[in-house]
């Protein structure tokens, strides 16, 4: 399962890197989606932490509930692939 997940992330990252190089508009779209993805991720995480503090629940058990949140999963998958795509782009950039 780990190998499949790694291959999917690599494929998505290569696709995103290719799309970002296609046009400036596509780069702006990917950058905007990544910004939204980061916002969603941190909102889900901070809500879980705040809920844990307000309810006085066990920190580790309560916060791990975010791992099944679909918003975190989708935004985290995109942001992870986007970050790898940006690293690929930086490595193969003609500016270096």
C-alpha cells in the first residue's frame, strides 16, 4: 500500500509540474489551489486542537480524529503533490 501511495504522489507531482510549466494561468491556478489547500488543512487541524482544549479530552485520541476528515485528506494530498512538484520544478529549472 505504501508503494502505491508513493507512486500516486509521484505521478500527481509530475503531472502538476508539467501543468505548471504549460502556462502562467495554469501556474496561478495551481498556486491558488495550494493556498486554499493549506488554509483548509490548518483550519481542520486548529479546530481539532481547539475542540480538544475546550472539551478537556485526551489530546492524542481527539486530534487523531482529523486523519479521517475528508477535507484534510483531499487538501493534504494536493498540497503534498504540489510541494513535490515545486521541488521537481526547482531542480530542473533553467535558472539554476
